[in-house]
C-alpha cells in the first residue's frame, strides 16, 4: 500500500498543527485515505470561512477517536501502564516476557501460529467500518430513559458484513504477537516478599506449582485464585523489592510469579472485541447478545503451553476452569492435563467453590463479631449459592440501567466515545448462562475427586462461599434489607456481602431499634465498617474430604 502523508496547508498552520497532534505522520490504505479526505474537509471549512477554527471543538470526536484507534492497533501498553500504576511491585512488562520464559522453546510456544511481521489489515478495516456504521442504530432506551434495557446482536449493530469483518479481525488479532504478549502480561503477577511454601525444609528450590480454580461460571474463581495463593501457596520471605517496576526483570530474582490461564483475560485484552462493546454501549445498549459465540480467540492454550515449556523455576500456573461442558468428557481432557503436569514434576493443588450456610443468627451473634465463623452446615440444595452466582454473573454480563447511555449523555463521556484501550468498561458483555450452573458444579466436584485420587501428593481444598445479595424494601413505613430471591433481577442499589457480615449488621439494627434509635443503612454501615466487613468476608478455605 502507498504511504500517504497528512497535507499541511500553509494558510492554516495552526489547524494543521492541531491535526498533527491527533494523527501520526503516516496513514495507510484506503480507509486511511478516507480519513485524510475528512480531515481535508475540515481544513476546507476553515479556509472558506477565512479563519482558523479551534481544533478540539471543531474536529469531531468520532474522527479523532478513529484516527487514534488506527494509530494504536496492536499497542496494548496503555493497559499495562494502568496495571503498573495500581500494583507497581507486582508488575510484569511487555519487554520482560521473553526473559521470563527463559528458553527459545517456550517463546516459540507463545508465538505459535502468529504473523511475523505484524499484519493489521483486517483490524484496520473493522475499525473504519465500526465508525461508519455504529451511528446507524440505537436502543429504545437511548431516546426513552424509561424503556427497559436491551441487548443487540452484532448483525443489527454493524450489519452482516460487519459481523463477517469482526470475525476476520478477531482471527487476525489472535495471530498477533503483540496480543499474545499482552494476554501473557495481563495474566502474570509477581509476589515480592513471599516464597513458595515448601513441602519439607530441605526442598530447594520448591517444585513449580499448578493451581486449579474450579467452580461454576460466575462463582468468583479468578478473584479467589489470588486469595488462595496468599493463604495456601506462598509464605512471607523478605521485604518486597519495589524497584522492579522501573527495571528489567532480574535474572536471579527468586520471587514467585503466577501466570493465569483464563479465557477472561483474552476477552479483556482484545482491542477488536472492546471496540465492538464500546460501539454498543455508546448507542444505549446494555451489551451484545451474541458477542461471545462469535469471539473465538482461544489464546489461553498458547499461554498455557508457553508456561509449561518454560524452564523458569519461579514461574507457576494458575488455571481457572468451570468444567461445565459435558462434565465427564471435559474431565477426561482435564485428567490428561493433570497426568502431564504430574509427569513434568509440577505440584498440583485444586480448590472448588461451594455454597455454605450457618445454622442461625443467634449462634453467630453470640461470638466475637470480628472473628470469621467456620461454616457448620452445608447448603445441600445450593439454592443460596446458586442465587448468588446468578446475581454475580448477570451483574458482570451487561450494563445496569443506571449506566446506559441516552441522547442526553454528554458526547465527551467515556461511555459515548469509543476510546482505544479503554480499561473502564463497566461490563464485559458476556451473557450469563444460568443453565450451566449444575454442569459447572458437578464437573468441578468430579475434577477435585480425580486430582485427589490420580495424582500423588496433590492437595484439594474447598472455598466456602457465603456471599448474598440484598435489596432495600420499604413496607408500612419501615425500611429494611432482605435477601434477594433467585428470580429477582439486579439493581444498582443492591448490596452484596457475606452472611457473616450481614448478621453482624442485623445485630446492630436490632440494638438500634431496642434503644429507639434509627437503624443504620446497610450501604452506609459497610462503608463505615470496611475493615470489619473485610475480615468477616475473608474466604474460608479448608482441606476437602474426598470419599
């Protein structure tokens, strides 16, 4: 393709300088020529008017954002910078990936079936198509804020040709080396100041670890993996080295590094998927109903293979798995993986998230409310656990009504503009499949049993979930909080916390009423008792009993 250079106009040096700020020096291809033409159109408007127009207010956001998208395709560093600001001591950089893997074989596994050099043709075409077609449709809620939230299909949002182009762009991104590194970096976390717990004091170095996080979709596996690592897998070692964020990865650093194998990271890092989601959000939709079935990234298998092949003794694997297809068929694949990890000398651990309940509030409230209380009664029907998982799954799936864009939403709002590498999306637009709960529950139970019976010296655990969602109810002039039912829908005013924390709150409500004082509001109480709520919501982990 011929390179095209932005034309500077002598009569309008200030406007041309403004355009240069928003544009890289070189634009490529037919779609880039279209952008050049549009920019020249705005130059012409200024020329005809005989004046220089303020660039930020007179070049449309859509044109600026489209140019930024084309400029930033394949550049995932904004995501990396955001993570490093939040957790500088845990950060891994893009430049560290090949050093961390430590062998040509592992690097080859990471880059298997990729394009070298990088190809962006299909992604550039998709970006330009989205900016042409995204304005063509809108939700009912866009014009009528009282309308119910609705999702949209990719075909309705960007047309049948747009759907075909989306699939081609996803396939191209899947083969991008920059994307592979971005997924690897996003799933990697250091644990400075800690070391792997040794099975015996003489073991040096300890075996590399494989951690399996099992449970139904939406039960919190990815989140709980971090708690599990801190509680079971590592122990304090020395003061953390905070300089790692500004220096290359040290060759002799013994800090444990955990690599997450999780399809959710593929979805979060995909620029193509993110652009489609932002298009839907900007037009007032809560999400895209068929996005997940048309997004076949499947990059986690390359991340997994690279991690296994690595010779880095400090690199450990953390695998979040629902086991929810055909549970027994999936189990055959998984046990083959377990056998492979065992053959390669990995130490394997697995936790399964299960629902737990408490016998009654009086027994809990007779203890010190600051101390977590061990569960003594399993919720055998999992009705409360199933409700909690459904609420969490639906909350993360699509936007809540209060977050939806309308015609009155400011045009420079982060929800109305499609900004490259936007890390602040409020939903992932992945429909929650409530019917898969039982499959995930059964498959996870079978996986725990299989690991315990098939792999010597493996460890299996249960993490007891007592998270519950509550909504505020006013009846007969009295306001109170009640547990949500399975058939209820999510509401932005809902509060989710542990049963342990809620029962302590309920105790304070009863005390206030006994004294004739107004009872505290649950949301406000959780904010003013944050440390106590955190302690009462600490995951309860115990060794699993395998029959």
